[in-house]
C-alpha cells in the first residue's frame, strides 16, 4: 500500500491539531474540558490537569512543527521518522497506562477514549514506519 504525500500531511495536521487543541483546552479551561470529555471526577489539584495539558500541547506541536519545518522533500523523512517514533512511543505508553488504570478502576471508564485515540494514532505510526510511508511520500 502506497500512502501519498497528501494523506501523510493530512494525518500530520490532524494529529497535531487534535493534541494541540486538547492541550490548550486543558491548560486554559481544565474543568470544562474534562466535563466535555464526559468525565465526572476532576483530578485535584487542577494544576496537575494543566500540567498534563502542557504535555499534550507539546506532543501536538511536534506534529505541526515537523510539517512546517520539514516539507516532504528528499531527506525530510529522516526528521519526520524521528518525530513519528517518539510520538508513537509516547502514545503507546499513554494508551497502555490509561487502559491499565481503567481496568483497575484507578480512573473513570470514560478515560478509555484517550487510550483508544492514542492507541489508534500509535498504530498508524508504527505501521507507517514499518512500511516506509514517510520515505516514499518524500
């Protein structure tokens, strides 16, 4: 399966905007954002939610930064591959951690959406890295 440059860029901007927006919302309006996610229990102190927001925002910015900084040209796939490896690892660990916490009743069941979304993004990236999508889209 050959993935075109268009789909790689669409993925990159989608992932980046999803996390950047979520991160900013967790920083600016953490209680509202968690309620928007359907959560009833708000972690205390709320400053910790904002801290998580900074992390989520940074992950999102890494996607956008790669897309803007390194247009998909001859050697750009090297930088993009590094960004994909790091964020895939982060997303995999977040998905595993959240799933574990949901399964052991450490956090609300509705957090499972975070595990599924991070897991889905990670799977796409691991597959894309294995199949060389970035190198072929350059």
